C-alpha cells in the first residue's frame, strides 16, 4: 500500500497547487503527513475550512479527494467542509459578513448595509486543514 | 480513534513565496504586473506594443505558457529580456515558478517586469505572484458576456483592458455592456478600451504602464 505521493519538483511546491484536483492532492498530502507524525495508521475523516471567495466546487473536491486518496492511508476518509463566510469592508466603511454558496457568491458580492460593490476583502480566501480523525 | 488538530493553511505557502517575491522586487526597485486574460485576448501583442512605445522604461518579461515558447520568442524578438515558463498541466503561474524565473532573468536596471500569465480567466485569479498590479485583458471576440461570466478575476484586478474594439460591430459585441459589467463587479477598476491592431487606446495604456514604472 502506497502511503506517500511521489515527490514534486522541490519541497516548497508541496503545498502550493490549487483548484479542485490540486487542492485535493495538497489536502491529502498534508493529512497523511499529520497522521504519520502522530503515529496514526488510518485516516477516518478530514475537516476543511474553505473561504467562500475560493470558488471551490465541493462536489468536484469530494470526487477529487476520492481519486487522490486511493491506496493511501486516507482512502475512504469522510470529508467535512466548513464554509468560511466572506468578511469585507466597503468604501463607506461598513464591515459585512457575507454568506452564500461557493459558486454564485462572486456575482452578487456586495455590502450588506449599503449594497456597495466597492469592497476590500478581509477574510474568505483561505483553505485550512482544520483537523483529522485517525486510528 | 483520536482527533488530530492540524490547522494547516493549504494555500498559504503560495502567499508566503509571493511576499518574498515582492520583497525581492521592491529591493531592486522593480514594479511587476501580472497580465491575465483568455487565450487570444491580446496579452502578447500588448507586450510587443509596449516594447515599441515604451522605450524609455527598461523592461523584462516572464512569459507563461502551458507548453511551447512561442510567446517568449515573440517578446524577445520585440527586444525585451524574456524567460519562458512552461506550466505543463497547471493552468496558471504560481509564486514558486516566478521565484525560479527570477534566477534566470537578467534584472539589472529593470524598472518594469511584465508577467504574462497562462491564457485563462479562471485559475490565475487565486494566485498572488508577488506582483504590484494585476491586469486583465478581455477581447470583444470572446463575447460581450465574458465579463459577467468570469466575475472573480475582475474583483481582484487594478486595470481592465477591453481589446479588439475595432471589430466589435463585426462580431456583434456591445463594448459598453462589457464596461458596465466590469464597473458593476469592481467600481475601482480602471478600464481602457483598446485595439492593439489600430492603436486605439494605446496612448492611455502606455501612460498607465509608464506611471507605474516611474511612479
């Protein structure tokens, strides 16, 4: 059973790829790394927090995770996705917390108080591997 | 079974490298522009035009392409120090690739670094390269609904170039709709309408780059 992915070009690149398949690959690599460091042999679940600005398609991500975790200690792990709302400050100084879904939020992103679309994004652009459950 | 708290930022490493790139550029007084846009929107021809019309600014370029060095060769031929970067199956440049490209470019005396991203309106959006400005080029031939269909990239850009305006009527595109869509998505966005072929709007565009390089 293969537990590690083949090395990439250099160490720094390990975590720096994106979009559903590359996100999945980074998540699985990091989850395996964390599990191995704590002596675990099998990952049961993976919890991710994804900012709504990331425009990730959760169904594609689930599918990609199934593919990239095959034959690893993360094979079959359940994926839990927590949506992190967008926090933004508009030109009038209002700070809004904006919820929605990953794919459609961007088209309607505006201040919840004055509807301005002139926004500075404060939060909502990250992908955090929060925790894993492992045996 | 036990819970392991990981709290690892999956995409944070790109941002860290991007910040390092920006510091590298700042220390050398180089201003960098990330040029994004769909395939065929006019990214390379814009750089060729800048090579011709912005002679008093010393420029270098990084030309990103999935495969081939066609763009890099064109830019070199136009007289700009250029390195081509192939991304293979990845559809965007990332900060790490830019970091490697720095080592292969002669940046001595360079004031303006033009980074031509891979032709794509989606993926490059999320990748900070360490640039100082992001620009997006859309052309009327992509359809006048291309702005509303790809809102994310316009949210993050400083300048939007609407190119090929000379043939808007021929392809049935409403340029003003594109302008209105871009303004609605990002009211701060500077918009310049151009035709790289006829030269429309190029004075304004060249001025924008010159002010950035000399400012």
